[in-house]
């Protein structure tokens, strides 16, 4: 393996960011195409920027965020956080006791790593499954977790979603929903209700996923639990700072579900183009993807790389040669190595899909050429 640790993932990400910087400085931003679905944004007027002071900002923008945040997420109160992972950590620190159980149901394994890592920090027993018949809630369970949409955009079945919430509430156990992208993907594309409207006690979304907001988290839910979790958030410095709160506010105001619907329609065209050359390309709700295992099945030369390494090399080739940004190139440690080409982003709407398919094909051909040369692959990943 080339990428063996979280430190290796950090170094890979640093290399990708240096490539992005080089493209912007030497060619221009228009030569970058962020297809991660996490491109986010920072919408703010000059008058709003002038209010971004330590105490003035929260006084103005956190109050305004309550109204639009509740409309977007449901629930009784919202809480802005510096990351979705921060909200997950704060919730588990608040509600989960040592040696108690946390059980998690999601459409497809694995869960986001922040959930088991947070459980480990408090000494809780953690169990996750994507088989509904295997899901149960044992005695001494302090929290039930549901993922609305996985890292690879697998969306939970609504009936199973409701049943898990009912099972938890029958035992008076709170339910936390990791709805990072699901708060928009589930509701807009799949017409599911908001997590809080389904009965979730806490729901958390990422404000840069499938919307023009900053990298941050927004929690919604029962007022009593939000207030309790908020204490822990401030104790550990997990709260969103004024600039992020402002950007969340305006990101939600400017969210346009029509973009998700359009990407849902365009994905079929891109899939058909790529399917002419690839046997393992898969559709997502808003684009197409190669899983690491699927990508490995496309490679017909002998090599010693792991499936994830192949995905990382492919992602860096796409970035370096064509300015195409995908999650395996820039993702945080533990992020999925699946290469998604998300068509809901602003950059995607400016792309000709036939041209994009050719760039993907040429990058893959280069991957096949260098895969047998591990040293060359290391150079591409780490520069």
C-alpha cells in the first residue's frame, strides 16, 4: 500500500491543494472543476462582512439563522458548528455514557468515521449495520444513530427510517440522524420528509454539501437536547465562528433544489457516455461514481497497489491533468475513496459532458500505464 495512515492521507491532501493553488495562480479558477458535491461557498454582502466581529456577529447572524435553519431542517432549535463531525462528537459526549451501547443503521456500510471514533472516546460499545433485519436495540443503549444518506449517496429507505425511530422511542432512547447530504438529497430528490419531521431528536447536516454554504455543520432538533449539547460545544470550542454562521445563513437562503433535480437528469447522459468504455461505472442520485473495488476491476495490468491507492492515483491524475477535483484527492483522513463525479455543482453546469467523459477516459488510460510502477504512483500521490 502507498497510503497507509491518516498522516499519508494528510500529505496526499496537501499535495492536491498545492496543485489546485498552482492551477489558480498560473491558469485561473476557470480551469478548475470541483465535482465533489462539497464545493460550498461564502455568500456575503459588504454590509454583512462589516459585522463579523467576535460578539456582534453571533448576536446578529445566529438569531437570523434560527428562522431559516428551522425551515431548512425542521426541529425546534438549530445550532451552528464548525463541522458536522463536531456536532456528532458533541452529541455523543453529551448523551452517551461509558460502557453503554450506540447502535447505528445506514443504507450501506461504512458509517462516517467520526461516529465510531466519538464512541471510542467516551468508551461506548458501537455497532453498525446496513441489514435492517440485523438491526436491534440492546439493553443499556444510550443513543440510536441513523444515516440519511451515506458518504457515497446511498439513501435510506423511508419506511426503515421511520421504523428505527419508532423502535428507539419505544425504549425512550434518543435518535441522532447524520444527514450530512441527506438533508437536501433525501428531501429534494427522493421527496422524503425532514429528519426531525420523521421524529428524529437530533439531525445534523453539512452546510457545504449540495448547497452554496461553508464547510460547517448545522444541528437541529429538540430544544432541550440542543441546549444541553450546546454547553458541550462551547466547552470544547466546537461552535461555528461568525463568518461561518453568516455563510450558513446565506447558503441556506440561496439553496436551489432545482440544481439537484437537473443533476439527477444529466447523470444518465454521463453514465451512458462512460458506460461505453467502463463496465463498473455506477450511478449516484446526482452523478456517477467508481468505487475503489469497481475501479480495480477495470485495470487489466499486473500491479501491487491496493484498491484505495488506485483511486487516489486516479483522483490526482484527474486533478493534475484536467483540473477535476474529486473527494479522494482532497478529502480528510477517513473520507471515502470512491470517486464521484457530482453534477450538482456550479462547475459541473459549465462542463460539456462529452468532454468530461473524454477527460475521465484519458486519465484512466494514464492510470493503467503507470499502475505497475509503484514509485511513479507515489510521486503522483505525494509529489
